[in-house]
């Protein structure tokens, strides 16, 4: 019976040694009271950037970044007092060359040869994950700054439902609504009825992958019934959930531009309908820049001919003053 127990114990120890050495995690056996590192596997050495001989002369505190030490010491205090029997923590190890590496460490109490003041520390490197998180945080901060401070109106919109998820202050101002109001509506509800179908067709093409974005001019209807002309640019966003596509909508108010265009069109019609001679010319070159049909009929020149002439060509006694 005793021999069978010894054989069973030997097998268990062999299994533990195999798991200890071949684990995909860095594993160390550590004295819970002193923090002295008793035994480590190769992967632990690789993560810590030290050899086995170096590590067995150190404590876990020697490896830990000073800013992370107090949190870990508190965990060990709770472990040694019996309040907990295991814990996990994310912290930094400092390599001999001064470089820092992030690890996720799980600690569990173990007993070896009746020594109850030991624990197993299992670590994995999460430096790349932390760098990715930091990069994403910086990117998000930069995006937030651009989003909030942009001179354009900017909105994040659900590409399938048209619901407006988020807008900046400029977008809300152009639409004539508050930020809270914008969060409860979709783009269709504020778009002029005559402009909706063109926008829907563009969105259908975008969602089908036929286009990578689009630009159009359209009108928003304000709460008081007035409308504002906008120049709108739509760009799809990369999202993890392909079933919930979103796009970025950027708008600028072009109402004044549209008013000027309308006035110029009206002036052009008036210019051409008049039987009187009406000219516009460049003040520096004196060349005609615009003439009406009345000028052509009365003077006997074509429009192309007149646009190559000056007032002096048609009236030599013309007073420039």
C-alpha cells in the first residue's frame, strides 16, 4: 500500500513537473511570506527577460514596476491572512534593460511538502494588448476632438435605419435642433420630401457595396418649417458587426450660396429678356464679360464677337469716367 502511494505520488509529481515546464504560461513557485522566487519555467524567464539563475536570487517585488507594487502587496496581504485563496492582477514587470512589459498574473495558494506558505504565480504577456488599447484610446481621443471641434456638422448614423446616433454641436445648429432632439430622430424625418428619394437611392447603393460614399446637396426642414440647404458627404465606417453598418455624415450650410445662385439666375433671365443694351466688363482689361441679346441685335455683333471687344471698340468717344 505504501509502495503504491509512493508510485502514485511520483506520477503526480511528474505530471506537475511536465505541466509546470511545458505550460504556455509563465509559471513560478514563490514564497508567499518573503516573495522569494523558488522555481520558474522557461516561459516565465522569457517574459521577465532574465535567466533562471538570475530569477532564483530575486523576489517578485524586484521585478514589479514601483507604481504597481502597492496593489500587489495588498493582494498578498489578503492571501496570507486567508481572506482570499487566489487573485488576478494586471501589472508591469521591469526588465534589466529598463524596458517595461505588461503581464496578466494569476496567483493561487499551493502546499508543497507541508509548506503552506507557497503560491503559484502564472503570468502571460499582455504588452501588445495594452499597446493596442493605448493606440485605440489615442485614436478615439483624436476622433473626439475632430468630431466636436470640426467646422462642419458631423454625425454618426445607422446606415440601415437612418437613426442619428450622435451629432456634434455644429450639426445640431445647422439642423435647428438641440443635441437631445437630434438623438431621437432619423435623417429622413428632417429631410425635405423632394430630396428623400435621391438620398434613399444613394444609401441603398452604399449598403449594397456598389459605392464607397457619396456627396449631394439637399434641404433639411427646421422645426419652424423653414429649410436650410446643405452640402452633404457620406462615408461608411468600419464596424465589427457587419449587420449594424454605420456611416459618417458631414454637412455644411450652403443656404447663402444657393440664394446667390438663384439671384444670379434671375438676373441672367432679366439680362437676356431686355431689348436694351446691357453690358458687364472687366475694370482692368475693359473687355466685356457679359452682354445681352439686345446688345447683339442693336450693334450687329454676335456674343462671341462682343466678348472679345471693349467699350472703346464700339464707341470711340466713350467716357471711361
